[in-house]
């Protein structure tokens, strides 16, 4: 099956610094990538949707200047948490969707997640 | 807007027994997809089963099957012969059929399944 990787798997940073998380589709081209945030024992909260070569679409309440998303290629998307603060500590999950013959068949595959801890 | 509701925050089942996880959803669309995802302690999201709304036949994947009731907007997951490895958080999710690759998955709040040996 299709594989999505995330790097790093966990990161600890100091308050005020920026952290970049990479999401790669390893064996397929991802026309669309999604970034989620998940708190312990809660559901996934969609932060933004990105398409290759265009600006990301952010969900209501998500600060686009704080969570910078770049979908540079059909296999790579990055999420940069700028000026991170302890409240940004969370589990971040990316997901990639391959377009297979239109809206009927495209599957969505998830990365293993990145645990961010801001001190 | 579509919503997905999972009314069972936690469930428990004995090993080798059968358990059913509930999911209801609300939509005005007639064509859509429904999914069950498993999130084990590793937190890797794994697709368990998928159902297309236009298909009347319930989807089945080995020990996992669904009871899809379109009129009632119900989509329950049955796990037969439960195994210790089935212990995980299970999320029900909805996705519209139209709109292409940017369609969002709408997740329920999840059901934490414990499997007792």
C-alpha cells in the first residue's frame, strides 16, 4: 500500500523558536495533503488542506501566519510552526491523497505523526 | 454541514468475542463515502473499512464488517473474533463523493476499544 512518512517523529523545542515538519508520499504523487492536529484521546482536527503549487486552505480558527504550510511538490508538504509556544504542543498528523481517476476513487493515506513539545 | 457522531467513548470486549461500534451521521447529500479508521497506541491511522453510499451491500474485510443503514444514517462496525491487536481508538469518518481530491474527511470523536484477554 501507499506510504506516507513524517519527519521528525518527535521534536522538543524552546518557546519562541520555529519548527518544521515534513510530510512525504513515498510511492505515489499526492495532489492534496492535509494537516491535522490531535490532542490526547481526542479526534483529529483538520488544520489545513494544501494542493501542490498553490496556497493552503486553512480551517476556521487556524492561524495561517503561525502554521505555515508549503506543498512544494507532488511528494512533499511541510508544516512550519512559527514562534512556537507551549500551547502548540500537540500531535501533528499529515495525510496525502492520490488522485486516482477522479473523485470516486481517491484514497487518503496517513503519516505516522509528529509529537511536538514546546518548553 | 455534515456531522459524524460516535456515542460510545469507550467499549470493552473479551478476546474472541464480537463487538459492535456505533456511528451515526448527518448529511443532506445522497452520494458519499463512509470509513472506519483504527488508531492503535502507535497513533498511526489505519483504514479498516470503507463503504460507498450508493452500494447497498455492506462492506466486509475479514473480521470487520459494517451495518450500513442509509435511511437511518447509521454506520456501525462489527469486529468478530476480537484479538488483542484490535485494541485501539476507532474513528468513524464521512467524506462527500463530489468535490475531488480536496474533499475533507469529517471524523467522529472516536471510540476507545479495549480487548480483555
